[in-house]
C-alpha cells in the first residue's frame, strides 16, 4: 500500500489478489481469464474498496468481445461494484474506512468542458469509465475516486445493490428520456438486467408497460412484475406506444420499435453498443413527429435519484448469483441469453 493511503487500524490488506482480465479472445469462454495481481493502492482522492459483489453487465461483454474498442490492455471488467472501503488515499473527505459504497460506470469527468459546466457530465469530452479505462470489480479489490462513489443505503444486500449501479441508473436515465407520464403506454424491447428494473419504476409511476423480448422466461418475469402484455421481440404490441426503450443491442429492432410508436412517440436506445440499423422509411418510421434518441452514460445525479427511488419504490433485482470463480461462465451465459434478470458475482 502507498504511504499516503490510510487503512483501518489493525486491518490487513494483502499484497496480491485474484482478478479476471480481458484476453482479447472474443466470443468464447476464454474472453476473460483469472490471474493474480498486486492489490492497487488508492491514489490522490481515491479509496480502495474490498469488493463484496459485482454485477455482470452487457457492457462488460462488449468490452471483452471488442465491440467497444480497447482502452486499457488486459483491463479488469466490472462496473456494478459493491464493497467496503479498506483504505483511503490523500485528500479524501467524507468517506471512511468501513463505509459500504458502490462503484459505477462513470469514474471521472473533466469538470471544465461546456457539458460538465451545464449539468451534462455524461457528455464530457474527457471522461473515464470503470472496467474500460480503469480496472473494475471482477477482482477482490478495486479503487475509485471518492467523488464518484455512491454511499449505499443501510441494510441493502450487496447482491441486490450491485445491479442498481448500472442497470438501474442507465434504465432510469432511459426512462426519463422517453418523457413518459402516468397513464402513458411504454414499450420495453429486451428484458434483461436494466429492463426489469426500469419496468418496476415505470409501473410504480403509473405507466402501462408492454414488454417485447425473445425469451419465454423473461416474458413470464415481465408479467409477474405487472406488465400489461409480453410478446416476442419483433411482434407488434397490442396498443400503439407513447414511448419505447430498446435495451436489446439489436439494430434490426429500431424500425420495429418506431413502427410501434403512436404519433409524437419517442424511441430511446439505451445500449452503449447496437448492431447495424437497417434503412428507415421516412413515412413509416419517422413521420408524425416521432423521435429517435440515445442514452450516453449517466450523471451522478442520475445515480442519486436511482438510489432514492430504490428505497421509496421498493425496487427488487431478479438476481442470478455466480461464484467469483465463474465470471467467464456468467459472461458466456449472458452472451447466450441464458440469464434471467441480472447476473451478479459474489466476490467477498
């Protein structure tokens, strides 16, 4: 540990730790491998976190499979991280050893560009992201700038909290970008980690939710959560939609979703990566003032609102737990559509 880092009295932080790293072998069980690495020391303004749980996000799969260009060689994935502060770096205020915190996708922003200055730090021109630019939570320990960590509500189980740190936050931002109001009809394409949390928020806020997804088990979960209907991903919903969110990384569903919109409706693309989008027909897909927009990362305000809603609305994550040693299997199951809800690694 660095001489600047302040750990707990009597606590022992090991020199080495197990960690999963991206190999570059896209599309196979070997896309990540388990290795031993030195425990990182918290730098200026950072804290060291002993990881208890880490969600397995589709973005991790995009990083491991090269859908997102590599930003760091042999990066450790994982950006839905829950753990306990093990050491505190210099110039850290408000976070102490023993605090339970969350580490999310957005790791740092410049704070000076015009987007940062105008409450749009998700559009920062010089951002950094956990599990892409810096090592993430598929490891026993991880660091995070204290200013970008989230204090977690008391009593929240680490396995339940982990999915909220990306699936929950991004889903909430996508929902807000739809402009849906109470009584509105919301379509959700794909029903995995983020979608099943977003649906709960939308339902509790009074929207009528229609789910369109390929998995029979996912459709059953949607109906159990209160969706008005659940059909195949390429099927037409039973009613015209006021808004829709595309969570599936499938560009071929963009014209499908636009066709399902009523006049003035909005389709939000919530993924960081989407496959090629087919040609759009202006009259069929975009006329009548339909809107097509995307979601880019999140602001810290999104995260604060999400954790407030998680408590007040009673959000529950449908968790498929994997042992830390099975991170490669969790990613493979995610790639094959075998995960219902969200996969979470039990690390600690």
